[in-house]
C-alpha cells in the first residue's frame, strides 16, 4: 500500500490490489457534508464476503457517518455507494427497507426496548419479514419464535429469553442486540463502537462472538473500534479514518499497534 | 500564579444600561385587576349582592334537607350509565389518540401536512369543552348517552393526543433507530419500540383522563346527553330540592371514591414504570419459544380482558340503534352545511365577552382566596394542624361538586344571570387554585427556608424571602391555567341560565341556527387559544 497526498495536502491511500469482484460494499469517491461542513472526503473502499473490517480513528473522524451511509441512514453528497448490488442513495423507502433487512446494525448503546423480554427484542429483527405490526411475543409466528430462541442460544442467552432486557448486564444486552441482527439473516453487519460501553472482559467476549458468528454464517462485518488491541486481534483488515479521510487500509496481519496509534497521535497533534 | 485581591482598583465597571421593561408578572396582574374591576361592574358583583345572595342560598339549602335518594335501583342505573359514558368516551379517545399523538409528535417522519393536521385536531378539540360538543351532538344523535359518549371522546382526544405525543417524544429514539435499521416498516417500528416503552405512561394518562371524564359525564345529562345529570336537572326543574341534594351527594361520593381509586392505581402504575425488580417476565412454557403463565401474567391477562369487556359493554350502551345511526349521517351533513358561513352577531360578541369577563373575574377572586387557603393548609406561615386538615377536606369536597352543579344551585337560589355563574366559577377556581398552590408549596426546596430560619428570620420574612421567589413561577403558571379552565367552564354555564355565551349556544342548536353555533365555537376557540398563547409567553418570560 502506498500513501501519497491529496492536492490539499491530506494523505491519500492508493491500493495496490484491485477490489474483489464479489464486493458486498463498494464506496467510490464518496463525499458527505452536513450543511456546510464536509465530514467525509473522497472515500473509496470495498468489503468482500465474510471479511471482518475494523474501522479505527479518533472521535469525530467520520466513522459513524461512514457506517450510516452503508445502510442508507445518510445519503452521500457525491460519489457512489453500492451495497449488495444496490445503491442505497437511489432506493425508494420500500427498497431501502428491503436492503436494511439484509444489513444488520449494532449500536454502542444496544438500542433495545428495556421493558420487554430478550426474546421479544430478538424477534424485532424479523419484523422486515412480516407485513403487519406486532406487539408481544405471541403475536409473532411460531417458526420465528423458535428461530429467535435458537439465535439467543447461539449468543449464550437462551436461559435469559424471558428476562426483562434492562435487567441484563451491558455485555448480555449487546449479545441480545447481536442475536437480533442474526434474526435478520444479514449479509453485512455494521457495528458502531459495539464495545465502547462494556468492561474489558465483556468487550473481548462480544467481539469474539461477533467474529465467530461472522465465520460461521459468512457475513461481512464493518466494526468501528477505539481499542487498538481488540482491532488487531479480531479483524482481517484495518481501515483508519482521520478528519474524514481514509489514511490507512491494509490487512491486519501487516499492521502493527504503532501504525494505529500513529493515527490517533497525529490526530491529537493536529488538534493541538 | 498568585492573585492579589487588593491590588486591583475597587471601582466597579459602569453597569450596562438596560432598557426599561415592564415586568411581565406585573403586566399580567394589572390586566387581571383592571378586567376584574370592570367585570364586577358588568356582572353586578358587590358586597350587598353577596350578602343578599348568601341569605337566598341559605334558604335553598334549608329546602334541600333532609336529602332523599328516590329509587335506589334507578339511581344506581343512572350512576352506571354515567360511568359507562365516561369509559366509552375515554376508550374511543385513547384509541384515536395513538395515531394522532404519533403523527403530532416531533419524532414523526411522515409528510409534514399530516403532522400539521394532527396538531390542529389536538388544538381545536382541546379548546372546545365536552358540554359544547354534547349540545351539538344531541342534535345529531338525539337525547341519550350516544351524544354524551361521543362528546367526551371528541374533547378528550385533544388532551390525550397531546399527552401521548409528549410521552412518545420522551422515549429514547435509539431502539426505534435500531429496529428501523433492521428493515422494519414505520408502523412496525413505532409499535414494537416507542409504543411498547410508552405503555405505562399512556395507561397513567388514560386513567387520569377517565377521572376528569366521569366528572364531565355526571353533568352531561343537563343538556340531555345521558347519565345522572338528567335526574339532577329534572329534580331542580320540578323544585324537588331534597331529591336534587340526594343526587348531588351521590355524584360527589362517586367522584371522591373514583379520585381515591385513581390516585391509588396511578401510584401503582408509577411503581410499575420502574418494575426492574421483576427480572423474569414469564416462566418457561410448554416449549422453549412459548412464554409460560406466572401469577403476574395471569393477573395482567385478567385485567386486560376485563377492561376489554367493560369497554365493549360501554360502547354497547352508547351505541345508537341502527335506524338512528343512519339518520345521524343525514343530520351530520345538515349540521355541517348549516354551520357555514358562521354568523357573528352583536349577541355572539356580547355573550363571549361576558363569558370571558366571568372567567377572569372569578379567577382573580379564586386565585387570591386559593392562595390564602393554600398558605393556611401548609405550615409555612401559620402552624395550626387542625385548620390545615379541615381546609384540605373542605377543598376536596368543594372540588367534588362539578361547576355546573354549583351553577344550577345558585341559579335556583338567586335567579338567572351572570352573578350565579360568577359565584360557581369563583368557588371552583378557588378550590382548584388552592389545590395547585398547596401542591407546589409543599414541593418547594426547603433549604433556603431553613437557612433563613437559622439566620433568625421570622415566619413572614421566611415566606417573603425564601418561599415567594421559588413559588412565584408556579403561582403565575397555575393561576393562568385556572383561568384557562374557568374560561371553558364559563362558556357552558349559560345552559343552566348562569350567564355567558352558553345560553345563546344552547338556543342556537335548539333552533337549528347552526351558523350562530359555529360562530360561537370559533369565537371560543380564538379566546381559548389566545389565552394559551399568553400563558405560554408569560411562562417563558418568568422562567
């Protein structure tokens, strides 16, 4: 990989190898602005089937915006994005719902309904397959309920299926959120700092689980992380973002802790 | 680094010149006092009138004793009908308020015009009292509980819709974002996340409204819209004051019992809102994916099905017969056509002005007397526990009697005109203001008061320096809310001859002059909304 600079002096990544043909996510020269503030500049990258990509970079670098562009929660200002052969920016509302059904999203704060059971939260991952709204566990078809228990079992929480979600620990709640994503049968899972609210042991557990499930089911993971050691130990590829630009994109095996630390160091230097 | 405090010259920088502004509180007080002085002249309030009125009221009370209760079965039937009208109206309003509140909330992501329409419906239905709706609906559905139930539903939908919208906005949007990101439709996301989370809060709102609606349905009968009010109206109309007293006692007893039940259930619901102590919501069922039955689930299921049965029964009670329902379509059409264009006449303006003056004058008296009662009910200035207990009981009992019942009694004692209406409104405003003020005085931060006490300040000094500055925003806010409620009430007192626009409103519907009805409703809407905007401005200015 060669790092050069843009005309405005910002670093630019040139990739030696061409993108694999079966890319599940493809960004080509994507810019994103909110009002007058440009938060992403000329982003190009691809992610292929089964890949686990760790997205690193300082806070405010644009990682969350990049993830939200993938599932169409934001639209790019310019450039093109293709996700599972669909352009989220050009989708109708219904088409976007269909695309999102195949793209799981895991949030830092879990995004669970605290006052209902873990099982019901997992079942919500299957709503895209149903037409009518649902309220309460028994309003879901039996086959889906059976599958939801299976998914909870895969994340080690089958015994807690009837427990109120807000009485589970942080790590358990994030596992419920992962099980909800599994219910989607997702081809891509986006995780926005999924372990930022967890203690170190729970963080390792959650990432190991995500990694294992990705290998078993073959889904692509794009996971933003701040913990350098976790990024190095769990991912196949590291993509570093700073000030809205990708400044490093290489296989994890070729990346050292210093490479990633330098991304944060340069950010704090430029902040000073 | 060291700092010298004495090295700097002690001259204070010149204070920036602030433009001279009239305090908004003083402005409001001045407006209220001016309107009250004018209102006293308009209504004919004077010390002599009050003394003479007291003697007349005394004679009426003598004629009411001993109260009689007539046929107990008949009274029970009417009480049940009153309750079921309130239940049906509240249930219809609650169901309609879910989509309405969702569309009106800030979180609504659909078309702007839908949100705008939902907010308009909420604003308009909140501003029009249920008795006004009842007057109009009696023309469409005829005398009986159908008009009553629907009138309650129409008025409640505004308030419940607004409170539901607030409840939906309070919910953390992350769960909804997460489920939407999983490809769920808008309605699925809303029901699975926002509605599910808001459920305990919604139950509390509906219960609170049911309490208010029973109070309203007790007097709907006065305009022929079903319930026990019919009997009250008949008893007073036939000068059977002992039976009227019996019915009033039954109504007050029912309302007090319901208020007690409502407070208890709301307390339990509030506890349930934080039911984190119960971790397992279901026991394991006959297989892994079916929830089993726990005691909690059994109780919940019985409650839910019981409620559904009661609501179904209430809907059956207020349902019009098929023939009447068919004819009501035609009547509704005639009513709507007849309402345009609204006919604003001098009589409409005079009636609205009288209602407005009655409300403002009664509020001024009510707020001042209510403040004195509240101070005496708490131990801030005077500490005589017996007095405060007696005052609280009196306030609860007085609040138990609906305004229209007070007005009926005063009209019977003093004759027609705005004076009995003013007295009824003053009594209800006093009781309401006393309750609001007592609650907020009790919830003040005690630390500043203790600090002043420990510095040797007297009770009056503590009140002026430690209590009043904290209490003032709530005094103004609740005072304006009291006038808001008094205005809605004063608009309907005329149906029993107690002054204001109510008389003309009732006459216009009786004589099928719907163009006058619509003018009155529009005028009322403008005054209520203007008062609400004013109250919001004041609240923003003083907070």
